[in-house]
C-alpha cells in the first residue's frame, strides 16, 4: 500500500491522475475481450505471455525469461476483495466483474457467493493456503489476528485442524521466553481476548482450552502502584538521572499541540540508561499516560502501521516514545517515524507532538551502510538528519556499574 499525500479539500484533484488511467485488472478485462487467446490464462499467469507497458496497454512478450506474476495479499476481513482475489486465482479469461460473478449462467450477488458456487469454499483448503502464505512474511501476532479473522468472518468447517496445523507458527514470539506448552496457552488466550470483544469464544468453534492456564498479563494498569514504584526508583537515581527525569516530566507538563519535545540521552555503557527508561515508564503510567518503547532492527524491519488502525490508535494514545540504541538508526528511519506520527496525529508538528526520548552512545556502533564512503556514513547518521536540531542532549557520565559494590549490584 502506497501512501498518497495531498492538501486538505483537494481530494478531487489528487484523484485526477488515477482516473486518467485504468487499473491493471480493468486492462486485463479489456485484453480478454479483445484477445480470445488471452482468455486461456489466469490473471497471475498473464505476465508470462504479455507485457503491461508504460502506456497502460498489454503487448505480447517478445523475449522469454523467468517471469513471476504477483498479486497483493488480501485479509479475509475484507470479504469481497478477498473472494475476488480467490476467483482471479481460479477463473481464467474474465472480461468483467459481472462475468467473474457468473456461475452456470446466473449472476451471483457477491464474489463470496460466486466462490461458493464454484466449489472454492467447500472445505478449509483456501484458509489453509491463506495462513500458509501469511506465515512467510507475517509476525506471530499478525498470524493470530488473521486466525481470529478467519474464525469470526469465514466460518471454517474444521477450525481445530487449522489451529493444530499453525499454532506453532502463532506461538513463536512467546516461545522465546516460555516452553512450548505455555507459549501455546498464551497464544490461545491472546486470540480468546480478541474473540471475547465480539462476544465469541474458542469454545464456539470446538477448540478446547489448553491444559496450562496462562492468560496474558492484564492490560489494566494500576496507576497508584505504578506511581509508587516509579517514585521508589526515582529516589535511587543519581543527580544526572534526576535532572533528565525533571526535564522530561517538565516537557510533559508544558506539552502543547504546536511544539515538539525531543531529548537525546547520551550515555556510555554502564550509565544505567535502561534503569532511567524504566523509571520514566512507571512514572508516566502512574500519571495515567501511555508510553511506547522502540528499537531499530535494521533494513529487514518494516512497518505496516497505517492511520485509522488498531496499532495506530495505540500509538496515538502514547504521550512519550522511548527509543533505545538510537545512534545505530539511519537518518531516514527517524524521518519515517516522524512522517508516521504526523499522519497518525494529523498535525504537522515534528513527531506528531509526542515526547521523543532517544538514547544511546555515538561512541559505539553507528549506522551500518554497506560499501559506503566516509561522506555517506556521515549522511546516514542521526546528527545529519533535518530533525536532529529539535533534540536537546542530556549527558550521563557516571558509570554506575563500577561505582557500586557487588552486594549493591546483586540487590
């Protein structure tokens, strides 16, 4: 999905370029109407035989070679588009949407009805294929959401077989810290919580409760307990830590929709930056504020978060964003976060007006850029970002690991 940006009240002008040319699927319909030979092929097979050129026209492929026809994945939650995609995967030579809906000379009301009439939904094969495809590129939490959607909206004929086939994939994130049995129970209760929001339960689908009762940690925050714990941690901070907390909490009190509050915690290893982050988290929760923590995972890490989604709503509620290991982050990643937060909050203030707390040590590892020269490495650094001037640096210098006795550290 590609974001499109335009000025408010200029929606029609922004849509003009799209209305001037047909979508690829529409041109495929036209190709089938004009070319009887093309009707033999499925939608995703057609690139093997013809080329879609820059003029939005199909032309016979002149050169051979290995070609892969690609179709975007669609969530079963989007019922009609999902079943349109299913029909395109099995029905060759369609000339229109109506023709795809036509089965035995009768036009079905929906693409889902047409898929059923064609026998594409007579068992759970399609849902097995859907989840198996998602396993390739989605995280375990996303797989659990997909399974919940299939249970709720698709009425699979044998849900327990689907669960048993893919529960290992849905529990991989929990298995990093727990045994397989506990991880399975945690995945079960995560999906159960989603079903409960819709008044449903795993028992409705014949899936038994795990033998290990291990519900996920409650999402209800005890503000009094959080504040008490945060204050207790605050009392153990050194002078530099206390100054950092005071500046960040002060920014929270002065927070407005027109100004940015950005901080960089500069501290070598041993200055207890993590302890400072945890103190801030407890204090903000105690004051009834949400926080979110982040770390950059490299070029293979991608975000599918879009405005008006559940994930975006969670981020929108957060008052403070804490980002550890920031010096390893390339400048373009910081810019991407800035754009995302502006989109979610729908304001043009840097980082959507969130309190940004970045931390790390520029003396250690900087962004890794393959085959880069010196100037390219400098350009990739956060300090070269156009957003860096918004950040106020707070220095930590006291090494708490060497300053404490072994007995104090063990406590």
